[in-house]
C-alpha cells in the first residue's frame, strides 16, 4: 500500500510526461490522416470543471499502482523460478 502511495505521488509529478507518452500514438495517427475542413489539430476535450483534476488524479494513481505490480511480478518470478 505504501508503494502505491509513493508511486502515485511520483505519478502526480510525472503527469505531463505520462500523458504525452499516452497521446503520442494518437497524435501521430491524426497527422497521417488527410485534413478536413474543420481540422484544428489534436486536443483533449474536457466536459466539466473538475475534469482536469480528476484526469490527473486517475493518471497518477494508475501509474502509481502499475510500478508496484511490476515489482511484485518480478518477485513472484524469482520465488517460483518456473
């Protein structure tokens, strides 16, 4: 639980990097598609006033929980030796 909390705090500060990493394939795809008349580039759409904070919280918690899971898998592979 402590590892998830520490990872979430690190994910909060690495939010911009993680979102850029997640959006790059999407943006690359839309750069290859022929432009339309209403093409304004790639942008994220937020529908509510608290959406930016909630998205940042979700991304930081997701990145925070993925790091300890990876470590647990490495530990399990060491223990099982299968």
